[in-house]
């Protein structure tokens, strides 16, 4: 597994978690459970954005290396 594959897998994992938490929000929950899920969604979204930036940074670096050659 390459680093790019790992990053892609992490992005997919965070996207799936966000979807799963969203589906749970559509069920009958206590206010405490809802707050927890909203917190988890925010945390997953932050991680998703971090991984997406990592992939973009690596793509930018690879493009710079290609241009330098």
C-alpha cells in the first residue's frame, strides 16, 4: 500500500463515519446523544479536511518535482 493509497483510505473512512453519524441523527436519540454525534461529525470533518490537505500538498509537491526535471 502506497502513502497515497493510505491517505485515500483515510479520507474514505472519515467520509463513511460522517455519513454513519448523519444516519444515526435521523433516529430517536436523547439530546446528549445528539450533542455527542454532532461533536463526532465536527471531529471527523476536521480530520477529513486535514487528510485532504495532505493529499493536495503531496500532489503539489509531485507536480513541482515533475516541472523541475
